[in-house]
């Protein structure tokens, strides 16, 4: 029931205040995150929860399969704000194993608009793997494709004019590629960090 969510919110708010009387007063005056998280929309991968961060500690953008499209005004606006108005120093692009978008991208089936959105994954599949869109990927191969896609998105974000300009201006910003395991709740660094132009 939808009303249940409002009731749970009341309980949550009450519990926070019980733990710390000025919890919300403190938070409302403080948005100084050092991290920007670009993750998948998947409901099982909530940035704050899995990274153990409190409200106010991470700025978040999520889309299907954590992709970087160079003309995505939503994503670019978030990145620009994070870099120019917030003290963000680390941008984390985080994929996850078992991602439905990654699977759909190379399933050999067509679903509509989402096929256009997922094109960067097929591009990675074409250049890095033998099978592009044959629908016969094993779970292990899909996990490797997921990792390769994250690394490719790190490169795509690094090439955007926003990041190039930030680095040229001497800003200290790193872009990291991570992947999350639904089966064990663990984050792994794919070691494809880009620092500077
Ligand atoms: Co996903």
C-alpha cells in the first residue's frame, strides 16, 4: 500500500531525531559531497546504502545500465553541477553483475527506445568480444561485458568537454569504474581510474 511509505517515513524521521536531535537541522545546512555516483537505476543498487554513506555525502545520478551518452543533458547537468558547485573530487561509475540492461543489449531482441539507449554496450561487445548481439551470452561473459562497459563509460566521461575543461583548470577530479555484486553485496574497483586529461 502506498500509504505505508508515508507511515514508514514518519517512523524513520522520528528514529533519526531520537538518535540525534539536530539530525535534520544539520543535514539541511550541509550538502558538501566529495563523491558523485553514476549508477544503474536497478532498485537493488542504492548508492548510499551499499557505500555506507549518510544523506549529504554522495551526489547521485542513475540511469539504465549506468551509461554515458555525450549529449545526455540530464547527466551532463549533474556532472557540471557536481564539479563546479559541489566539492566533488571522485566520480564513481558503478555497474553491477546481473544487470538487465547489459543482458538486453546483446539479447538479439528489440524492445524499442531502450535499444537506442543501450547502444554503447553493443559497441563494447563488438570491439571487445566476438559475439555482439547473438543472444547466446553466458552469465560469466555478461559479467565481463558489464565490467568492460563500465571501463568504456569512464573513458567516455573523461572525454566530455566538461571534464576536459575541469582538468585544464587544474581541478583535482578522478573518475573511477566500480562494479557491484548482487550476490555478495561487495563493490570492486575495476582499476580503470582516470585522473587528469
Ligand atoms: Co542494471
